[in-house]
């Protein structure tokens, strides 16, 4: 029996693992990989204390920090996915209840407390042609696929930070980048928007609803509807990068703890507690308003402070 199960190896899960080790809580950290979502980023410029770091290097430094402190207190179960979390009744007065995490591999881990730090993944595009052309011109990862479109006209769908960061990456080699945004105002940080808009090969189409991906074997264009006039137009592009938001990785927990309408775990922002005593959550899987690496790490630290005192009181 562990004191704590941490589910996730992004900034939230790793921060929690480091604090758990320092607090000498017998912990297992279960994650598909260490690093989290921004691992595909070319340059993260707001990880406090580091002016610029690639997502891959951030993942390496998170792993190095964890390895340096984990000793025999934090066991790593990597390459593993939690498929369900159950509550079980303990048999001694000191342990009336505990939690059991089942993994896709069939393994089972039990603990007194759980921190859910399972983050989020990309929202898929749900328009005509989106499924047909996935990996045939439609991509969800500019760092992985961007170079394939060198010298070509490409589109980015989404006007948040991820959309503009993707556009900036693509501008390094694409002939042109057209960013399609559903609203009149961009959601991305002003500095990121300014940087992208200053590039001569950058175009934006605002108030536009993508409606169809067209092509024969591969993508050749994107149709969209102007939300003001209702007119349908088409741009000729051979690559479409989708940055249409994220979905929380909460399938295994959504029926156990209270979640909001988008399946993000509801937390008490004072201490990261969920609706179930003994389960905490931190990072992008929660209904925290802002999702950033530093926030995910900080919220996990907050959770660990609370978990420590909760476990000591058991
Ligand atoms: C392209 C891109 C660029 C970004 N750039 C920045 C930036 O510059 N600055 C910034 O602050 N933020 C940036 N972000 C946002 C930032 O990456 C997130 O806010 C942050 O990663 C959230 O951390 P997290 O630990 O909550 O979750 P995640 O990073 O999503 O990590 C979740 C972890 O949980 C694991 N996991 C998921 N489900 C399961 C399961 N069922 N079982 C086991 N493990 C599971 C995953 O494998 C992963 O290890 C960017 C995001 C993207 C997509």
C-alpha cells in the first residue's frame, strides 16, 4: 500500500513527485510519459527561471529533477495508463478507505490518497473531411509535421496561444500561414500575436467557421463560412494544423469526482481538493481558469502540502 498515487508526468505530476519525495511519502507516479503537452514546443519562454527552453529539454530537466530526489520514496510506473480508479474499504480503523488504480497493462496500485494530474489532449476537428484527411494534410502537431510542409501554403485553425505558437513555428519554413479564428478577438497573448502578425507571410481570417476540408488523396483546400455575411469561401492550402482547444484526460475519474460540463475536475482552489475526500487534482485536468506549465506545477505543490497534512492525520 502506497501513501499516494500520482497520475500524470507533466509539470503537475512531476512537481508533485518531487514534493512527495521530499516529504517522504511512499508514492507511485503513473504516467504514459514524462514531460506533458508542451514537449512538442520549440521554445517555452515563460518557465520561470529559464528564459528559453524547448519542450523536449523541459521534459529532460523534469525527469532529471525527479531522478535526483526520488530515492526509494517515489516509484515510477512509466509507459502506463490508468484506466480506472476505484474506492475500496479498508479493514482497520486506521485505514477505513483507500483507492485502487487499475492500469491498461493489468497492474494495480493501491494508496491512501490520489493526485490526478492527467492533463489534457487536443480537441479533434469535427468537420467534413477531417477524418478522411488526418495525416494526409491535417496535423495536430507542428513540431512533428511542420517540416513536411516547407515551401507550401498552410492553415492553422485556432486563435489561442497554441494556434499562434504553431503559426510562428510554421512561418520558419512555410510559404504562407493563414490562421483561421472563429471570433473577432484573439485569445492568445498580445506579444505572441504581435510577433506572428509582424511576419510578411502571415495572414489571418477572423470570424470564420471552418466547414470542410477538400482534396483528392491529400488536402488541397479549406472551406470556411464568414460568420457575419454567411458567405462560403475556400483557401488553397496543402497543410492544416488544428489547434482548436483541449479536452481533459479525465475518462477514468469523471464518474468518481465532480466534474464541470467539459469534464474537467472541479477543485477547491485553496487546496486542490476534489469532491471526494482523499482525491486531489492539479493542472490542466482541473477547472482552474488558466492553464500554463507554471500554474500546473504550482497547483500540484499546493496539493502536496495539503496531502501531506491529510495523510499525517489519518
Ligand atoms: C504546443 C503547446 C505549447 C505550449 N506552450 C506553453 C508555454 O510556452 N508555456 C506554458 O506555460 N504553457 C504552455 N503550454 C501549456 C502547458 O503545456 C500545459 O498547461 C501543461 O503541460 C499542463 O501540465 P499538466 O501536468 O497539468 O498536464 P500535461 O502536460 O497534459 O501532462 C499530463 C500527463 O498525464 C499523463 N496521462 C494522461 N492520462 C493518463 C492516464 N490515464 N494514465 C496515466 N498517465 C496519464 C500524460 O502522459 C502526461 O504525462 C503549451 C501547450 C501546448 C499544447
